[in-house]
C-alpha cells in the first residue's frame, strides 16, 4: 500500500523504459482516485527515463485515513498505458 501525506509535498519517482517511442515526447501523470474525488498530477520524464511527479500537500483535499487507488499513466506518442498501480492510504 502506497502512503500519501496531508502535510508535506512529495515527489513520486520511478524509471521508465520505452521502446518504439521517443521518450522526450512522452508524458507521465499520477492519478489518485478515492471514493469521492479523483486527482491528477502531471510529471516529467527525462531523456534518461527518470520520471518525477510532484504531489502537492493534500490537506483540505483528502482526509486522513482516506483509501483508494493510485496509478501512473504514461502517454507515449499514440500509446497510453499504466505501468504501475497500487492502493493508497492518506496519513498525517
């Protein structure tokens, strides 16, 4: 289970490897889905494949102990895929 926090800004990081598409033209975004709300955070993918998505403080947006699904979406040229998905829990 992935933990998110109400009181601090985080950076979600991962490495992405693509074949058949230019990584410089690819986009990444982190989607946080709770029962009542869906949030989308845009990120960047460097030429070396390092993906970074800043996640702002969730105070006053999602309450402590909120659960749901979190996933990384990648759009590479005309292909959309989800390379990572998990459940999440909000903590203070």
